[in-house]
């Protein structure tokens, strides 16, 4: 159930990035679906939430908790600003403040994309273990092929991140998102999937480094 919800959120997140390509109405309904799945995700993980103020905190737990708090903030920001900007699902509200809401929606939307990718990277070890069990043990070359593929995806993710100038949206340098209407939508999705892969890669290896216990020094 958790895996299904997370997969659906990942797919919807990628579609949400292509605002002008999916259309206003579809974008709003996708946003509503994302927020509902976000609630379901937290209900399914209620045990983790109830234990936030319990036990000791190591570096990995600090990183994980910080990402969850930031994700919660950007998700709420996206939802509230989206309701203000809504022309279809919540048009009956007429809350006003569209100019400020547009800026907040863009900032929260792009940070949400990055933070969710980092959050996914913290749990990527579970997917690695699942895939490793399926791979034949007598063919270690497959594991290396998977690692090389991950490096190539991350490398292309760096290119896509700079080529699409995502940093301008993250820091509010550009107030409006530009998406080439003539570009095949599948290429747009693949680029954003690679950017997501880049941050999953970064988060996964940072968390793996944090989790590893320090090597014991042997006395000569």
C-alpha cells in the first residue's frame, strides 16, 4: 500500500511540473489528488510521526525529520496558494491575493519537487534491496550495470537541471515558468525524471554515508 501511494505521488508530481502541457483543469485535479495522497501517506506512516519526539536523534534521523518538516511546509504552501489561484476546482472561493499566491505556488511547487526527490532517496535502499533479491547472484555484472546507469542518469540530471534553469524557479529569479509547447511532452517528463534521479542519487549516497558506522582503529 505504501509503495503504491508513493509511486502514484511520483507520477503525479512529474505531471504537475508540466503545468501548461496538461492544462489548467487537469493541473488542479492532479494537485488535489497529490494532496489527498499526501494525507494518506502520513496516515500510513502514523507510527513514525507519533515517534518524532521519542528516542535519540542521530544525523540520519535529523536529516529525515528536517526533510519531512520542509516537505510539509511546501505541500501546505502549494495547496493553499493553489486554492487561491484556482479557476476550476475551487473557483467558488474567490479569496484574492493572486499575485502573491502565484509566487508562492511556483516556489513551493519546485521546492516540493526537489524535497520529494531527496526524501525518496532516503528510502531508496529498500528498492535497491528488493531489486538485488531479484537479480541472479551469479551475475554481479548486472549490479555494476545498474550503478553505471544510476551515475549516467544523475549526470544527465545535472545537464537537465541547468539547461532548464530550474535554479531560477527555486530562488524566485524567474516569476513565470516557460515550457516549450513544441517540445514532445515525453522529453519534458524524461528530463524531469532525470533531475529527480539526480537528487535521489545524492540523497541515497549521503544517507548511506551517514548510516555507516565509523571504522574501528586497530592498535599496532
